């Protein structure tokens, strides 16, 4: 029977609940337990799929095609457990399901209310598919006191009662701010936050206190006294030099031991943290460094490319080098004079995914720079499409090559994908289809050309990668593009959809239609990112 750990946050947002949940799960996993992490998001969107990256950060996509919160990326990277559709739910999805049932008459004329109908749906989500697990960690989005999160707090109150004290605990992540003028850490915000949570019927068992200065024993005792927890259950969480130091740091402060004690587990095996010590060593003691220019359109918000950032770091870990990432706004490169000044210092150029025309010409110019100068190039999703348009214009003689995403064109080298095969059968889409959840989403297989560069990078001819796109390189242009030197080295199993392109005459030039960053992990770097950074290391020795 699975035990539940409910994780809430107080005082302010952005305290790192997701990272805390991922770290705690990794520590429990290191002790031999089977874990899964889930995210409850209080907003009314059905999923994050149609939300602006400036509002929400990246959309994380699972193997089964769910568009989810970026915290699920932390969960996967820290535990290696593949996330699923059932691991992220929003208020919008909860209400959508309830309203659909009411319209069908499933409630037999009863008045539909937050309690019990909404709370029951939340509890059903928390308990689903947990029979083979030891611990289920459930992170509640938002901050205690927000009106949106009240149904979720009520649901976990009920769950704690129904599951019993020995099977459900609450961890509250809070802030102990440092007031420089007074030279003191202040515990009052934590006290008020815990009081707010307790007033809703949930007494936290453990407090994780984010602070930028060490938490004195006197203040720890004070928090324990006023918040009705053991002093040992007040866990300091100071800022770390890297997110990959956090599991070891939290273990040192006794977080996992205190969680097990709260469940009455006193005979748990000691954790094997050797993999995390190795990761820390590679991160903290690099033997070189490279600079990668990421030419994107959402670069003002790093969370928009969270998984990409981490995958580049993982690629550096694979070769024990520090990766310096330069976030470059694609719109800067509409003029050629800006291009060389910004890209010449780069040891590698990466053009990531995105939507819409803004910045597209700057991305195309970046691809041309990388191709002409022999700089390692990596294009992801839209980045691959821009590589194909650049090749069409400049090496295949198709001067007007463009994408139908940007408007009508006589040379649709990239066009809307209207049908494809999935596990559920033939999928069809049209220009008037709803935007939410209608793309080619989730894991799809691809066949690699046996003698291609990308096959040697993967060490395989058959791969499976996660997709999130509505437009595709037009296979009808394949012959003309390949005459210009752009080889289609990866295709869908039916040979209809281009998945990977490369230039054999270039030191490292690969474009992929999928998102390999979503499967990279610190202890298992994705081969494409490891290969890209290896090429960047070689480039750094040439300049």
C-alpha cells in the first residue's frame, strides 16, 4: 500500500517545491523505495499547452502525450521515473471532467458541489495507479492562502484522515527571510503560513525552511514551538550552488530520515548516494569549458527553456566540462552585422523550438552562420525546420522557401502536418482545429539511416523520442534538399515524416523534429547533447 507525502508551499511562490519533491523522491529511491511524484495545479487551464512560455515557462511533454507542468521535468531528471498523463492535473481538467459527468446525468440530479464532487475527483487522481508504489509525493501548486488552491487543501485534509496517520504526512515549504537592516532571520512569516494551513485542517508534520543564512538552533526551536512540530522536523534549506547538490544537502539536514520517522519507519536501509556525489563532482570540478549560443525567442525567461538548459549541463557533465550558455534573442540577428559579433565567440550554436514567425529570420541567419563557418549546430523542432528552410534557400536554390506557419507561401518546405499514425491509429488535424492538445504529442519511433552521423551518436538505428509540434518538413522537398547537401537521416517508420536531418560535410550539423532535452538526465545525458558538447569541445580547441 502506497504512503502519501503532501507538499505545500507558503509565504511566497517560487520557493522550490518541485525541486524539493524531486530531491526527496530521489533520496527515498536511493534507499530502495519505489516512488512517483504528482503535481496538482490550481489554475483553470485544462493543461499548460496553450499557455505562453512567458506566463508558465516550458511545457513538459510525457511519453504518453500529456502537456504538463515543468516541475515534472525535475521529477523525471531526479528519479528517472517516466512521468505520465496521470501525474499532473489542473483545476480546469478536474472541473471539465465533473461538468461532463453532470451533463451526462451521472450525478442523478444531485447538486454538484466543491465538496464532495471536486474533492473526490482530486482524491481519485491522487490514488490512481499507485498499487505498485511505496511512496506517492503530491505537490500542491501555488501558495497556501490562495483561493484557487482551497479545494486541493481540503482534499488532502480528507486524504490524511482516510489514509490514516501512518500512511499520509504533510511537508510544508516555507520562507525564513533575512532582514539585513536588523541582521536577523525572521520566523514570523513561517508561523503565519503554518497557522493558515492549520486553519484549513492540515497540520504539517515537517517544515522545510528556505533561508539564505544558516538557521540558528534557537530559531529552529522557536519555529518548532509555535508551529507545533518537533525541532528535528524543522529542516533548514539554504540556497545551493547547483540544483544537483540539493538531494545530498537535504540528506545532510535529515529530511529523508525525518520523513521516514514521521511514517514510523525506523529500519530503512541507508541511501546509496554515490551517483549524486559523482554528479556533484563533475559539476563542481570541470576540466574545461565551452560556450553555447542558444538563439531563441523566449530567452528573457530562462524557465521557457528549462529542460534544454539542464540537458546542455548534462552534456557538459558527460565530458567534465562547464557549459556557459549565452541566451541570444533571435530578433537581434535580422541584421547581418549583429550576427558575426554575437556568434563568432560561440563553440556551438543551438536553435530551439518555438511557435510563430517572430525571430524566424534571425534563426535562419544563425543556421547559415553555423553552416558556413563550420560551427557545431543543433536544431530542435522549429530549429530543424529553420535549418531546412535555410538549406532550401541557400544550397538548394529554392529562394522563396518558407513555412505555412508564417503565412501563405508558394514554396511550403515546412507545412502543417494533417495526419500521422499513432498507437491509437490514424490522427487527423486541420487548420481550424483547437490549439490545445491537438499537436503531434508524446513518444514516437524513428528509423535512422545505418551509416549516418546520428546513428553513430545514438549507437542504434531505432529510437523513440518525444514530440510536440503542429508543423513538419515537407517530404516532397526531400530530393531537392538532399541535392543541396542536407541529408534526411531519420524518418518515421512509415517513411512519411522527416525526423532528423544532417550535413555529412559539416563537423557536427544535426536537426531533429522532436525534443531530446525532455529525456536527458544528469546520470544519463542524452546522446545528442553529449555529442553536441563533445563537438563544441573540439571547436573550442580550434579558435
